């Protein structure tokens, strides 16, 4: 059972040494407990949203000098009294301050309990609360933007409008049941059908945005694959603009996968440099690297297939006969064929090669030629302009699952209207639709579900 009558405490800053560390208290006794370790000034007599400088004292010993921030409920993050103690970031000092708070009646907070209290006290709905965790975990501009949009209530506003319209018609349909013997109709079926179509389209747009939202939240895995000595590690270094991978003229230098992150226009791409793939090798270590390369290729969202344009131009290889290339084409995975080492080709050879492979991008990883074009191609393959939209982008798998159920319910409502089924049956489908909309914002939920959601938060938030 959730207990909101006690006072919780936790360190709100990350582990490790830092200039500043913050301890957070929330609950009815937060100010009283803070007063007990912050002598010299009565915090209860101070105005809310004020800062106070003084000493933290425990068992007669001065632990540290600190700044205490005071937020009196209900005008606080959790809706309760909150005290935040900003002291020096020593792990020892932070633990001593927490121990002092616990000795005066506070309890150690569970993961996400501060935000859980904000939700239970009506300061945030569940979608906004989950956006707090997404905001903390955001690693790119677009992830930050999507989380802020939801945290500020953009997603919740969209859902609230749908719920209000459905509730209004549901009430009218249920009212008809009370007058069933008189054969009256309060709900305009034509207008209701138009509303269902409108809500279905809006819900489908939200559900469809999850493909992009999942990319924004988790990043895009990009496997750079190709034959030995095609220049995969050189390409990784060129994309990152730093010497991350070892490069040499010796084929097979890369024996294992190397993963690095690259931000392109606000989307996080996780680049995976793989060992060169060749069909025949007697080296046990190289064979293991090739196996991992194939695994990375199969799991990747996008594959950059790098080939040696020198060999292709000289007629020593045929891309159409390349087993890996054929496998990519048959798999349906998104890929970009990239010809490397074009710096060693003449203009006529480049033009001839481009005519042979009209869909391929020709680059020089060594000279960083056309690297910007490759980044643009990766971005376009993922976002295709959709990233610029200002509306809600669904990034949460739980929200996506609920929206799919909402679509199923709306489809049942439309089928019922098409077949003129009784109002009581239509009402059941409307209630089911409202249930899943409510699951997203927390208007319909269970303690088990809340425990699961907030357990994934960091302690102190």
C-alpha cells in the first residue's frame, strides 16, 4: 500500500564526488526534520520558495555548511512540504546528512517515490510522470523536446479532449437506455460517427508516431559492414571526426565490434564498426569476429554496406554477386550501399561507377569526402522530415500498447454503428475505449502497475 503520511529522504544527485550534492526531503514532517539538523533559524516560520544558509549539525558535530531550499505544500513538486539541502558533494557528507534525517524520523525513499507522490497528489498525471524519467534519460535534442512536450501536458491534453467527447456521447447513449420504452434518441448518430472517425484518425497518428518516437528515445543502431580492408574503421573515425578505431593497411585489423554514439540533427545514432566479412578464413579469432559482425548486421536498424570502389571499378569484384549484399536485399532491412576510396579514382571511373550503381553513395573516408552526405542519408532514412513536427510523438511502449487497444475499441464502435446494434452494447465499447485512454494518464490504474512504472526511476526523483 502507498503511504503518504510519512516523510521520505534521498540523495538527489548522482553517485560520485562533485562540487555540490543535494539531499531531498518530502512529507508532512520535512520541515520539522530539517529544523532539527539546521539550528539557528526556524524554517517553519520562513516563507515558501526561499533559500537559507547555515550549518548542518548531527550529534553535536558540524557536518557541513549548506544552503536549504524550502518549498511548502501544496506549492511544491510533490504537493507536500519539501526541503532540499545543498551541501558539498562528498559521498561521506551526503550519507551523514541522510543519516541525520533518518535519525529524526525520515524514511529512505524508494526509486521514483518523489514523482509517485507528485502523481498521487495530482501534481502530474501518469504520462507526465513518465516523461520526467524520459527527460532525465534524454541524450539528444529531439528526445529532450519530446519529453518536454509530454511533461508540459501536450500528450495529456490530446487524450483529455478525446475522453471528454467520448464521455459526452456515452452519457447520452446511456440516457437513452433509461427511456428505451419510449424509443427516443438523444445522441445524434451521424455526429457521433463523424466524431469516432476524427478520434480514430488522431489516435492512429499518435500510434504511428511511435516508430519515430522509439528511435528518438532509444537511438538508431547502425552496423558498418563490409569485406576486410574496405575502410570500415576509417569511416567510423570520419563520422565521429576523431580517431576512435585502429586503422591499418592490414586486412582484418578489427577483430571485434566497436560501438560509438553520433548525434545527427538531434537523433542519436549508435554506430557499430564490425570485423570484415569474408567467406573463407582459417583464423579462429577472425571467424569469431565475423560471426559477431553478422549478428550486429541482423540486429541493426540500418546497415551501411561499405565496399571497395577501387576493386569494383577494376572489375575485380561484382556487387551483385556479393553474398552479404544479396542477403541484405533479400532481408528487407534498411541499408545504404557506400563505395569507399573514390579519392583514388579518376573522374571518368567515378562517373562509370555511379552509372553502374545509381543508388550507391561514393565517398572517401580517408579524405572525409561526402561524409556529410552520408550523415544526411542516414538521417533521412530514419526521420524523413517527420522529426520537425510540433505535435505529440509517442516514445513510451506502454502508451503505444494502450493506443492500439483504443483503436480496436473505436473500430468496434464503428462496426456497431454500421450494424445498428443496441446502445447498451455500443456503450460497452465506449467504456473500453475510455479505459485504455485512462490507463495512459493514470485515471485508470492499479498499485502493481504503478510499482512497476516508478521502480524504473532513479532514487531521489
